[in-house]
C-alpha cells in the first residue's frame, strides 16, 4: 500500500512538471518570417519565407528592429524588406485576468 501511494505521488509530480514545461512553451510569442514575395527577394531570405520562430529564436537569429508590437523588421542584410509578423501572443497578454 505504501508503495502504491509513493508511486502515485511520483506520477503526480511528473505530470505537474510536464504541464509546467508545456505552459512555459505556450507562453512564448511566435513570429512568421514573411518576404515581399516578388522578384527582388534574395537567396538568403527566400528560403526563410513562411518559417515560424518563437520569440527566443527571433532574439537569437535576427538583428531585428521593432516596427510595432506585431511587426519586426528582420534585417537579414542591408536593404532587407522582410518582416517577422507576430502570430501568437504570450498567454499573459491575452487574458491577464485569467492567469
């Protein structure tokens, strides 16, 4: 009986850790890389079109410039016209009263 209680407690702790890990991932904003989709799109930016990055990846991979809360200028190279468009927001900014 004691073993059963111990194992059920361990399972509960693992479940709580998994839920917390999921929440941490859930709270990150995501951005989609978008090109101008014309004949001037370069070889560097073209393959990135449509890719989705979380906010930590954006910080690591891009030398971006904030245009608005929803739009970042990617700055892959000089005269880059590409943008990172926010497609999600951290949970605390959506319904802070529910958190």
